[in-house]
C-alpha cells in the first residue's frame, strides 16, 4: 500500500479531503462495493485449487455442478458492486468539483480590481475549467483505485499466505524496492504537470485575446504571426506532455519487471515442491493465480501516484487563488449607507500604483446633485480618482467620505448600491436586451425597463428588433452599434436609480450623431444625481456646475467653464489645443 507521504500533502490538501468527507455516506456505500469487489476477486483465485484438485484430478462430479454456479454468483456480485462503486464515487467526485468551482468563482468575484489587472482572463478561466477538471480525475478515479486496489491487495495477500506463507514471502520480497523509483517518477510528474497547467493557462489567455481581437488581427494582416505564436505554444505543450509521458510510462514497467522476478521465483520454488510431492497442483496454481492477480492492482497503485501528483499540482494552482486575500476588506461591524442624495468629500487623498504616486493631496467636496467634471490630459489621474469612490481601490493616504462617513467603514454592498457607472467601453453581457438593462435591478418591472429605455433613447431601436426586449445582443453586445451599446448602458444606469453617477469618457468613442443621442440620454441620467464626469472633449463638460483640472495627480484649477477660460491657466491651454487650430469655439 502506498504511504500517504508519497503524495506530499499540505494543509490545503486537507481542505480538499474535508470536502470529500462531507460525502461520507456515499463514500461508505462505495467502500462497501469495493470490499465486495476485493472479496470476489480473491474468491476467484481461491477457487482455482478446488477446480483443479477436485474436478480435474479427483473427478468429483458434485463439485463440477456446484463450482460453475458459485462462479456465476461471484461475478454477478462483483459486477454489481463495480457499477455501484463507479456511480457513488463519480457522484462524490462531481459534487466536490461543483463545490470547488463554486468556491473558486465566488472568491474570484470578491477579489479587488487590482487582482484582475494582474491576472490574465484566460489563465483564470483555465483554473476554473482545466485545473478543476484535473482535480476531478484525481478525486473520482484515483481515490476509487486506491481504495479498491488496496482492498484487493489485502484479500489476495490473505489467499497467498493461506496457501503457502513461504512462497508468499518470496513473491512479495521485491515489492518495497519498487516504490523507490515510483516516488522519484511521481515528483517529476508533479513538476512537469505544474508547468503543463501553467502553459495551458497561457494558451487559454492567448486564445481569448486573439479571438476577441480577431478584427484587429485581420486588419493588420497578422494572421500568420498569430498562427506562428500559437504553434510555438502547442509545441511547448507537446514537449511538456512527452516529459510527463516518460515519467509516467516508466512506473508500470519497473513494477512489472520486479513482479516478473517474483513470479519466476514462485514458479521455481512452487514447481519444485509440487514435483517433490510437498504441494498439490491445485494449491500451486491457486497461489500463482492469486500472485498474478495481485500484481495488477499493485501496478494500478503506481499509476495512481502519477494521477495524484497531477491532481495535487492542480490543487495548488486552484488554492493559490482561493487563499489569496482581497486588497479591499470590510471592517468588523461596518455601517450601512442609506439611499438618498449624497455629498462626497475627498480629504487629503493620495494614491499610488506600486511605487508610483498617481494622486497627491486631493481635497475636494462635491455637493448632493452637483455635476463635477474632471478635465486634464491622459494619465493625469482622473479615472483613478473616481475609481476610489466605489472602492475599486483603497486610498493610500487620506479618506473619502460620503455624508461624513468614511467609505472604508461602510459595507461594500451599501456603498456600491449608491453608485452607477457608464464607462467609455460599453460592457454588456451575452444576454437579452431586457436582462442587460435590468442588470443592476433584477426586480424591475417591464414598465420600468421600458421607461429606462425611453429615457436613454434606446426604446425605438430596441422595438425595431424582431424579438424586441427579448433579443439576444451577443458577446459584449456584438450585434449592436457603438451608440446603441452605450444607450443600453445608460438605460442600465438609469434603472439602478443610484444617487451617485460616474461617467468615464462615456461618449468619446462615438460619432457625432451617436454622441448627440447618448448625450441627451446622459442628461436625463444626471438629473438630481451627484455626478462625476470624465471627458477629454471639453464640449461635453462646458455645462458642468464645476470643472476640476487635474495635472500629474494634483488639482491645479477649479471653477466653471467661463471662469477657467478667463483665468488662462491649464484648462485654457487644453481648450486652445482642442479648438483654436480648427477655428471652433465653445
């Protein structure tokens, strides 16, 4: 029997064992089936002696009639038990994997935005799908094989020791030696398996990027280049797989060869005893049959070690994510921010990515219902500033308060319920128009959804679809134009009815006609809400109650459009850059 230390278990692996134990009733039924399989297998070897001695040597007709009936009954029991253990163990395996996938996805969703910026989407997908599937193979197949074959080994060992204990010792003397190379091969398999799973995750990321960006690949004539990159990745996978094959394929032959040496000694010693009249032919062949049957489950156990090593490598990759702590945490006993108009204040706020300061000493107060525009060159920190409000990131210094409450002392759910966002890149889901609009308010009525669509100037084009609001919009809204996507996003924000609104370059990627419609929709959305507007186009923010100019992470100017133009500072320079050369005025 393989010692558990072969598998090099860690505390995280005991967590997986805990999930297995939660299904102990079906495990118990599966183990009963395995005991029946082991018992019937051993009985078959045990029956070789009466078959040879009583039927073929002693010509006993009574045994000739009885033993075939016994054999049929034994195989019926064995095959019934085989079905039972396969069903129960696969049920346990599938249930554990479902729970593990749920735990993994649940935890990933709770991690901060910074985690998603560091990780590749395809790599995360690989952990949820590929890595968990490898764990399933370990749980469903390997645990079954270990238990069943261990019971079988015990049963057959009992048969051979009962028949001839001296020959039994000879048959098993090489067994301990076999496990030394198995341990070495198992460690190699685990190392290679980790590399294989990482490479597979990298390939998934590559496929996600090239499929999603296929238009750019074709437009720039880079299909051949991407094919070559993909071929290199598959070649690396091939090399890693062959390394694993070498390590895995050596385990069974080593065990087989050592087993062959043991069998040859049994034949020599046992045959000598039969020739000398010290043993019967039936005893010898019963013993030999048990030995042959014994080595097969032992070889299976060596293969299990390879599968377990692959599974444990996958467990490590999955638990690396599960055990990762989010940067954004709630304090004990957080307060709840109540719905209603809100005042937002930034007090000495500074923030950095890694060691680079993005925002420095921001002091800003925005009154309930005020429209505040954030202007400045790209990279100045505008988007980072508004991303601090819903705690996508936490401030490094200072505090952000909503109605005097430090947002770090509030529940994340109540904080984010107060905020609606419309971004430059419309984020929609492969679902119906109705479900995309109702994404932030799942209990909305049909009338509410249609009202939001009308206010967002989306109702007319939606009503033109064959299935109206039940039309599926495709992945990321692929079946809609840019303006249509953005108006669906505005309708979604309207339906949420959040008192704080964040508009991040919401019209910058649209043509003039689409921008005009979306701008009207945004005006409906901003009514009565505390609004933060980020825009490069100054034409979209001239009517804001207040404009804040951010340069290199600092507020350098604030006021309305006329005041900032008259001041001829940084805002005026940006105005000159956008409008003077083409002769336009605001």
